[in-house]
C-alpha cells in the first residue's frame, strides 16, 4: 500500500509540482489549499489528486482537515509544509495585521499542521516532515521582515524537531528555494528580472518548481533516512551556506 503524503499550499506553484512529483513516485497524495477554489478544482481535474480546503493558520481547522484526509486515505506519513503568503512592506509601514498574517501562516502553520500528525508518526516509527522555507529566511530581505522572520523560524523548528524525531524513525528537513519560475515570479517585469534578479544567480536562470519537487521526493524517500535536521538550499548558488 502506498504511503500517504499531504502537501499544504499544494494546488499551485511549487506545491502543485510537489504533489505531482510525489504522485509520480507512487505516493497517495492529498493537497491542501486555503482560498482559490477555481485553481484547486482545475488542479484536481488535471491531476486526479484530492484537494482539501482549510487555513493552516487555524489550528482547529488543521486538526479537522487532517482527520478528513486520514479518514479518506489512511495515516499521513509524509507531511510537506509548503503553504506560505507574503505581505511585503517596509518595516516602518508594516501593520500588526501584516506581521501576524505572515507569522500565522508561514511559521505557526508548521506547528498547526505537524502537531496533529506527530504522535501517529511516533507510534508507527516512521515519518517525514519537509518544511519549505526560503532563501530569504537565510539571508533576509528588505521589505520582508515578517516573511524572513517566519522562514528563519521554520529552520529553527526543523532543527529542534529533527532531534526529537530521530530515535522514532522520523526525519525533519527543510528546503530553501531561491527565485523559482512560478506564476508569481514570472509576473515580475522582464527588465527587473534582467537587471536586479538574474545577475545575482550564478547559474543565470530562475529555478523550476519541478526542481524543488525532486528535492522533496528524495527527502521523503527511504534513501534519505540518514538525513535529518538539514537545510537543502536550491537557489542556483545565489546564497551559499
């Protein structure tokens, strides 16, 4: 019987690529999403992957949503915490709401999603938690104090939880993508990409969502059982740690 994987923010961009790659690798995949029903329904029709709607910023909604997924597909053995939002603005203009919205989804969401599946993984003696952080959680970014703080927090969460899960057969790792050619990034004006973004990427191009997805598939596999508490940087050499 195939392992069950749940991907948050799984119906668009990097999340959609992760879902498809895991399905192609033989997993039973469920995709969580928060708001865009049209995109989620299109994704479901095109891939055959089941979709479930709730906000990862809401703990009770996560508990209920995870139960729905497990009732339909079985215990979640691979959790990919991919959901994320941005509310970019200079810090001197940043409102409490913009701070709390980003922290609530991008950092608290990891607790809200991982806590309900953690005990089951411990009881079964196997699990994979893969957290999608960001290059800006490693190096910071002007206008993203909220986002960078949350994504840096994701890395601390990963390292601490990895130590707790190690003896129970659970690995916890993070991936830090750089600039990836999602719909959002490709909407940036070409002259901005050419002058201000691509020159800082040594490989000279944007990454592809499928390249992040392949990292996830590896970390989810038995082959990665000796890797835990690690951060995999997939950024074309833009930041080297």
